[in-house]
């Protein structure tokens, strides 16, 4: 479990207690004092803020132990994680100040009427004259939040706000959290379509399977802006990026692999689709029912789609039987489903991506002696598979070229771009995925996505930095504008 920070304001009576008493008490309870700020100091007492880092289970024990110390008065306790969320984490700021009547008349009535009529006469001008060109709606119904499940739209809001922060900081995209108090598929589709005129793209987030498939499909069919379900496609893109680099390390090729994917929900289906697009010829999807086999009949529409693919194997079984001889295991399921015995049955130089959260399908300590390359969804181990590597750059690119969708070619291009950020000298078993703070990730993904959009004919605009090279290659249709 990860460590978190707690800020404690204390009053110390100098004749009765010392700061050493405080530090030793915190240490005894399993925490570390990482910062001390003196708020007020006098001859007989002092007030200090101490920042303590520890696992969440130790908070109450530490506070109670400090309260029992003679000469220590606990004034206030603040969880720094909660403090970061007070009042929300995003806000709206104007791009100019309204300082006088002339300013007011231009941004609002009467001057704004001219701009409104210009858009009414030419709807495409909404991209140049409003925030639409740079806005994404982060839409959820709160039914599949992180590892928390169905917690509702209000409880999901802090996650959506966090996503909006990352959009802005990493890619300068203005994202807005939209939390819908409905689980009805048709109502969600209707609401998103109704609010879409002001958004340049829609990021679907934390919507449960299988409803998420229908919602995304319908919105993409009925809207002319990019729709991206990050839980599906973001995960799949980073998985393929990591696999591309893992293969460079071990010296195998994509078309040679036998790949087992365990957990065929939203992320698992998208991973399977991207693996096939990347060139995998032998795929074994597994869910609670066991192996999904070629030619089988399934009620779940995405499972049926997999069963209709020629690259999917036809041998039934379970994970323990299917893993034998596999080159790659990719898990988006639950903790503990993969054993050491299973790993030892894999092919030479096995690759294991165990991405169940918060605990992976097999612990790194168990797997590492027997695998060549190991990745998880966690930040406290090497090779973190993190969607944050994808969504800022992919939307930056899609918005900049006004792509009408985010297609499979663009997703695969994004995966290859992420992989290429890790240079050959850097590449090794412990570093197949770039850091989420590597500034080249958004730059490279944006560029790759725009090129793919132009090549596949869904870009409605050529960004200025692409015009010379694109026009030389004749890579965009004549109907696309440059505005």
C-alpha cells in the first residue's frame, strides 16, 4: 500500500516535551517526519506544523499516541491529499480582463451578436471563435471508477477533475468534468450529444462494461468529433507500446508470439483488438468462463467478435492450461490468478504484464525470478502501464487536426510513438515504458496521431507545422480546410 502525507499542527510545552519526543513517537507508529515548519516560537512553548508520511492505517494510531504525550497539544490534523481537493482542483479563467465599457461591449452585448451571427452563417467558425477548438468533456456515470467500482457520479468527480488537470498541464487541453446521474445507456448518449456543440472531443471515463462499448460506438457514429474511452483504448495503447519495446529487448517479433490476455472486459477487449492490429497471429483471450475460443457462441457481443477472429485459438481450457508455451501474459483481471507454476510453463524469455489494481495478478517478488520482463499498473515498480502516457497527446493531436474520430491507425501510431521515446541506449528489462513526466511523450504522440489522421483521411485541418511536409506528399483530401 502506498504512503501518504499528514500535516499535524502541534503545540509543545518546552519544559515538558521536546521535538525528539514527537519524532520518536511518529517513528514508533511506522511513519517518518519529512518536514517541520515553525509557526510560532516562544520561551515556554512553540507551535509547529509537522508533515508525516506513512501508510493510511497508521494515521489514527499516530494521532492518539501524540495526544498521550505530556506537554504535547495536538491542535489540528490535515490530510494533505484531502487538502489538495478542497474546493475542487480546476477552475475557469478568462483569457482577457474586462476593464471598461468598451471591453464589455466587445466580449458581451452588443458586439458578441456579430460573432454569433457569423457562426450561425458558417457553423465551422465555432472552432475559431469559441473554446470548442481546445475543449474535451471528461464524461462518466461513476459506475467503474479506478479500483473502486460503482461509487456514483458525485464520488467520481475528484477523479474527473484530476484528469482535467493532467489534460491542461501536459497538453494544454481545456478539459471539463461531466458527471452524469444516470446509468441508462440511451440517456447518456442523448446527454453527451446534446452538450457536444461546445466540445472538440469526448473522453469517456470509468463507465462499466459492456455498456461502455455501445455508448462509445453510438457516439462515434452520431457525432463528428473524436470519442475516446480511455479505460479501453488508453490501456491498450500503452500495453502495445510496452510490448513493442519488450520484443526489442528479448529479440522476438510480434507475429511469432503466442499471447494470453486474461480479463476480457473493456480494457481486455481493446487490448486484444490492438494486439491483432499490431500483428499478433496467436491470441488466447480468457475470462471467467475460461478460454474464449474461435468459432464459439457467446452472449457478450465483444466476446463474440473475438470468437470470429482467425487469430484466436480454438483450444478450450482455463488459464493454467492455456498459459503453457505462451510468450506473453497480459492481465487486466484480479490479484492472484497467476501462479509461479503457471509462469514456469511459459516459453523462453517470458513477458508478463500483470496490471490488476491495486494488486497484480502475480506479485513482482514471485514472478521476477522466472520472467524476462515484468510490468504492472503500479508506480512503485518499474515498467508502469499508465494511461497518462496516452490521452493528453492523442487528444492534442486529434484537436489540432480536427480529426472526426480516433481510429485504429491513430491508436497504433500512438503506441509506436510512445515506444520510440525510449531510446536504444536506454532500453532494458527495467525500462520499456517512458516516464509519465517525459516531455517528449505528448510531443511524439501528437505528431504521430496527426500524421495517421491525415493519412487515413479523417483530418479536417492541417496544423501549420505539418503543412509543408503534408502538401509535398499530397497527404490530405481537398475537402479539408486550413483554417
